[in-house]
């Protein structure tokens, strides 16, 4: 993932629903009126409140929050299915708000694929015809679009199901068809709104795993909406947590679990196992700190990489009396982890 280049930029985006949304927004911004006052005085509802973030090329950026937090409203602004009341949206540095209808249609048809919780498959069409629909809309010849659809069938592991109808497939298979349809046009971006939340837990986990594998392979820049922190931690490179239309915190799963921004986020993350997200470099002592207390740190000890997860570090910690050395990507020793460090990381979170 290229961390230097932003594929999507959201800048100070507001969405106020209601006939007097512009006047209400002016009062919200300048008179600092509350959500309740906006509803009472202007019959306006604040859906998205001054949201700013960027998504890197090839990143899976998760936006999560409870029902009514504004996450699904927000994602629909990226391709202007909803028009922001104010703010800026850039895709590859192109101002989406400045696009005319024709250019906007081009952006939606060629650059952005969407996957919803509701599979929205056409019941009278076969699986392969459902997948080929975006290419049909684009005017691609029948042979070419069916070729493309069949290749995507293999990628989402639905070989042999191309001639079946949607109602003949299980929920998990239908969601794969929805994902395949979004991928068929080879978009640069994926917008995924709670794509797996209607599925039972086992199928959901399986599709999460397949999506993670697929995203590594296809390198699609993805905005992934979910209300489930476990899913966000598992799928996302970074997570934005929303409440009442605002973004409360943005960070890697590890940053959010170790350093929640407030009690609301802390409440969210308390059920997440630190074993899944905390990395060796976050709990290690520096070489200097270790040697000051314990003497020379020998680099022939059992070692771990700086980005290995706590669960793996615990597995490697075979000796009760010897530390682990931590190495960076150049194999240089950059720190040490003792049994006490491990215990603290598990019990206290390593952030005390």
C-alpha cells in the first residue's frame, strides 16, 4: 500500500436533511446550535457532521458505528448518490462535486463498484448475467462481458454456478455474486455498505477471509462500512469510528484498541482481544532501557519481528527467564520483550 498518495479525500463534509438545510447548517456552524435545536427550529436532521479523512491507494478503510451514526449516509456521498450540504470530495484529486451528470455517470460506471447489504440481484437473470450487468450498461459486447464475468466467477469461487438463478443460491453465495458484479467492471474503488451483516456468523467469517485475500490480490481501494468492530479490526487497515454524524477517532486497529479517544470508543473496543491487534514494537523496551536494568542484550536470543502480533509473540516466548529480541525489517535488533512485558500487555493492555 502506498501510504504517500490519497485515493479519496473527504474534506469538511456536512449533510443536513430538510428543506431549510442550508440555513440550518449556517446556524449549526455559526450559532453552534445542537442536533436537537436543528430539528426543533429548522426541522432539519444532521446526518454527517464536518467529516474529514483520506483513504490511501489500495487501502481498506473501515467506517464503523452504531445504527444512526451516519456511516451509510457518508459512503453515499463519495459517488454522490447523496449530495453533501457542504464540503469537498476528491477522487484521485478530481473534485467530484464539480462533475456534470455525464462525467458523474462515467465515474460511477467505470471507476466505482458498490456492494450493499441487500444483494439486489435480478431474479430473472442467471448468475453470470447478473455479474455481467455493469459491462452491459457500459455497452461491452456480449461475448466480452460473459468472458469477463466467467473469469470473476473463478475469483469468487463460484465455478459451475454461472447458469443458475439467484434464488437457487444461498445467502453467502448471493453475496459473492454481488461482490463479483462490483468487480466485473474492474473498478478502481469499492464502496461496501455492511456487505456481510445479513449472513450467519460462520459464512460471514468465511467471506471476510475471502475478501481480505481478494483485496490483497486485486489491490482495490475500499471504503468498508460496518457496525461490527470485530469485522472492522479483521478487515481494515485503518478504522474511522463515527457517532452522531461525527468521526470520533481514526487509526489502525492497534491504535484504536490501545489508545481509545474517549469512553465511547473505549466501550466499543473492550471486547476486542489485544492478542489480535497489538504488535511487538508496541510492547517492547528499547535496547537502552533493557540494558540499563538487565545488562547486555544478546542478539542470539529467540527473536520476533517488530510487527508480529501479541498472540505470535506469546507462542515464541518459550523460556521463562530469557527475553525475546525484537528486530526491524532490516533484521536489526531494536528492542526486547520480557515475560513481565508480555504479562502487562495481556492484563493491562501495555499502554499503562
